C-alpha cells in the first residue's frame, strides 16, 4: 500500500485518454502540491494506428512497450503517478473481475477524488463508456465491507467525490449534471507536451500546423472553453451532484 494517498485519480480506458481530457487539470493540481495519479485500464493494444497489424488478434509486444513508455513519460510531465492495468483493449467490459481489479487500486491509493471519462462515443471505441461504468462500480466496491478477499485484503476506502470529463465536444451541459471549468492557461504547454509524447498515435508536430490534427483540434476546443469563463484555455468537468459554494464573494468579484 502507498505510504501517502494519491489524492486525485483520473481513470481512462487507454493511455492518452486522460491527457487529452484533463491533462491540464492534473498538471495544475500537481503544481499545487496535490498528489495525482492516472490509471489506464488497458495498454490499448492492438491498435489500428499500427500498420503492421493484419487482424484484431495480432499483438506486437514492442509496440505495446512503446505505448507504455510514452504513458510513463506523459505522466512524468504532468507530475502524476501512473498504473496501466492488463485488461483487454477492444474487449473491455464492466464485469465483476474488472470492478474488483480497479477497486483494489482505489483501496491501495486511497484517493479523495476520482475522475472518469463520461459518455458514449458512438462510431468510436465502446471501451470509453465501459470504462465509465467500471469506475462507478469500483468506487462502490472500494468501500464494501466483508469482501476483503476480492481486494488483496486491503482495508476498505470511501471516496469522497466522483467527477467526469465528457468525451464529446458538444456536450457542455449533460442533463442532470453540474458543469464547471478549470483554467489551464498556465498548464496548456504541459498538456500539449504530454500529448505529443504519444508518437505511436501520430501525435507529432506537423510542418504546417506545429501539431498534428487531432491534438490541434482538441487544444482549439480548450481555447473555446476558456472563452466561456474569460481565460485563454480551460478544461470541462462535470459533477453528478450539485456543488456547494460557501463564498458568495466569487460572484460579486468576477
């Protein structure tokens, strides 16, 4: 068990999902001295980005190792700890076993806040929505008593808060959820640097745009989010419950 809790833990199905969604937020928290962590449920292999693959069951251990090394470097840039689990990419499902595996890490790391991807990605990887369901169940499992044998006999742990980062650009205000935005203007360079580590995904600088298409589009979206709150760049998070505000001065001094 970790000597110190990892206070804020972000979970994604594949290495790079967390960086793309809330890399700036994690970097900002790390700067403030808050211990952060990333859990990848799979190593993302096999992946269609690798032209050497000839069937969905092909597996290139060298390519997988590259992706893992990239993930470690990205976490270092953001100041986060990282664990990449061995659950199966493309066949990721919300099962009892996957819930227990993630809940075991929660019991070991003892986070106060867990951040998950949110929403279905139709016409894209179904792993994203499965990951959300696994996280939600694992948070519940983490606090269950009389089940220690399923969690390496680690003590129960109650997580204070669950937050989400939506994966669809257009979904600014999911129904029934509370949206808020994090100013990442001073951390956007770290976010971009962490994303560009993933050369295996084609996230490399372009001669014409300085950064390849998808990350460029994503950072443009972060800029759009920033404009909503009067800053240069921002990331979007949502809470499944209303947020408490004790300082009304925030609204008076905007």
